[in-house]
C-alpha cells in the first residue's frame, strides 16, 4: 500500500504547557517549515538534525528572543514531514510572540492532536502507537508508564499485525479456493483450518484479558472508603497518602463531601475517595446530602474499602451492590486499641492509622483484590483500551461465527464473509483496512495466472 501524500499546509503550536518556565518548546510541521525557519530565524544556515543557536526576529527585524532551532527533514521526523522544534525562554509573553511570528510567516495554528495525527497519516505511527502518546503523558505510575511505553514502541501494534497476518493467510486460502477453483488449490479445510481459527481465538482472548488492567492503569482504580461516622476513614486516607489531606476530628460527621486523591500501589494508581459516614436518617440536610453522595460513589466504585471502628459494637452491615462482594475489603480500624468482642472473629484486615500497624497487610490485600490474585498482571507487556477491546470482541465474534459456519458445512462464501469481518476489526485497531494486502497474499502464495 502506498504512503498517503503529505499534507499541503504547515502547522505550528506550543508543545510545552503554557505558563512561566525556564524554556518552552514550539513545533512546526509541514512543507513550508524550512521557509518559515528561513523567514524568522537569524543564525547559521539550516542543517538537518542539528540544534542551531540564533535569534528569532519579528517582521521589522526586532529580536523577539534568542532560541535554539532544530530542523528535521521529512520523512525522518516525528510527523514524517519537514519539522521545526524551537526552544525559547519560557515566559508567557515571549512564547506568545514567537507563536504569533510563526503564524505570520506562513503556518497556521495546529488543532488538538494534529501533529500525532499527521504522524499516523504519514505512516510513522499506527493507531495504537498514536493513542499511546497520550498514555505516556498521562501515566501516573511506573507500571502505567511501562505499559504505555511498550505500546508506543509498537508492542501492541506488532501483536495485532501478527494476528492479522495469520488471519489474512486463512482468508486467502478460503477466497482463493472460491474464486479460482480451476487452479486446484488446497482449500486448507478440515481439522487444519479449524485448528488455525481456534488458535487465533485463544490469542484474541489473551489480549482481551488485559482490558481490565488497561482500564485500571489509564483511569485508576476508583477505591471508595466507606463506613459509619468516626470509624477513621479520613485518618486511613491520610495514612495511605502519607500527608494530612482530610480533616480528622472526634466529632462524627466531620466529612460532609467526598475527597479524592491518587496513590500508587505496586504500580496501580488507586483513586482513593474519602466519603461521608453512613448512618440512619439525620435531620442535618448537609450531612444527609453527604451520605447520598457516599452511596452514589459506592455505586460507581471499582473497589470498596469498608472502614469499621473495631473498638465499637458491630453495626448494620454495609449494603453492597450486586457483584461487589468480590471487590470489597473490610478494615478493622483502630487496632492499637482493645477490640470489641463482636469483631474478634470477623473477616478483615486489622489496621491502626496511628501506629501504621497492618498497613502492609492492607496494601497486599488490596492488590490481591484488584488483580484477582492473577499472576498475569505481573508480566503483562501490553494492555488494551476500550476501543481495542471493542475491536477484539468484534473479531472474536466474527471468528466464532466463521468456525460455526465451517462446522455446520456452510459454503466457503459464508465462512469467508465472517473471516473478513474479523480481519476488518483487527485492521481497524491499527488503522489498516484495505484489500490490497489480501490480493497480494492470494497471488503471491498461489501464483494465480501463471
């Protein structure tokens, strides 16, 4: 498949966050990048991939700033086009003036994600890699960064392309048999074809199994601290965070609204949500609103940590939504004090926020619940996102239909139709949906028209 043509216009944007800093980086991409540089930059002659020191000037020759300018000649650049990277001082005004000058010199303001979009359109990245750019930027833990980095390196894209290539071979066999029966091509039917489809299904399932981990790494595990007033939820939040985030008081009902903070637990980001204490009806409208929010947070939680004061008699059990029992951990709090007899045999992790006792056990228990005790979480190199998951599920459904058609003795046309749907779904994951590849495999493998 031939590469798409380069875009005809030139774009520019600030690549570093706006605000005051030591330096700022602006980027220009497009066919007029070199001309823009020659218009605004006064210094050494442009030399590809070489940082040059000079002055960036206004139209009247006035110096806007001293800069470092690097020219990347396409296609050896991030976007595949001629590209400039300009490092200037990081003041708000100076970066604004530099960007305005670049736009005056022939560039236009880039849209959101347009540099990465051009990198995809020009074949520098597949769709999974393009998505990984934002995952790298937004990663909150080392584990999330590692998985995002592997995806940016192409690990997921290569895995999907391998699946697609194997499926392409199966489709080529079936369609060649349908279209060119006079060539006496082995249709690769029987147990061999069945086995190949089943193997593909198993590999799809392995990728789909990473969807939960991918969601956790990208979005964080929404972990709600719930329980009766004065059970110590805010104290536990502060202890897990390592600093005083929530107000702690002996007076019940101090927490009226939810408080959310993120911690890293063995590489998983946990979005800890401290909530208002739950008890029976209260005439205090603000406290009642806080309890309503607690219940709403519990309904949306990935993990619920029930915090109870182990020195007090057990109260009514926490009302968990259907299916949340496996995502629930009880903390028997204030373990530095004598325990009430009603909690002595109760299930839970005994923790003291005052002394730190039991915190390592709590962290281990949370990881066990998050991962389901699965060792696969330790070695996962890629983790699919929601779009990938939908595409893989479509491919799985189509493969299942093809296998059912095959086993039912349906004609090759029906089997090929379902296989093509699976092929299209996999191609959509990486941005490769075409017929030229299929024709190439058919003619190269079977020498049609020899």
